[in-house]
C-alpha cells in the first residue's frame, strides 16, 4: 500500500490526536481536503475510524 506524502502528513497528525480543524490549520489545507485525505487513509489502511487508522499506522510508518 502506497500513501501519498500528504496522506503521511495527515496520518502523523492523526496519531498525535489532532482534530480535522487542527490538521487543516497545521498543513494549510481546507477541512474538506483533510476529510478527503482521512477517508482515503481509512480505505487504504482498512480502518473504520481514527483509532484503527492510528493503530495500523504503526506498521507502515
């Protein structure tokens, strides 16, 4: 599974417990863009929520 550089950025901030709004601010993105990246991450990781995505991320990052 290949993550884009931006998906990796979003995933690292998710792991820190940041909200979509905080991630958007940190990365200078819109909240909708963050939601799109998050949705794509969930699909690629086979996760249904942030907790699952965070746990699965330790295997790939």
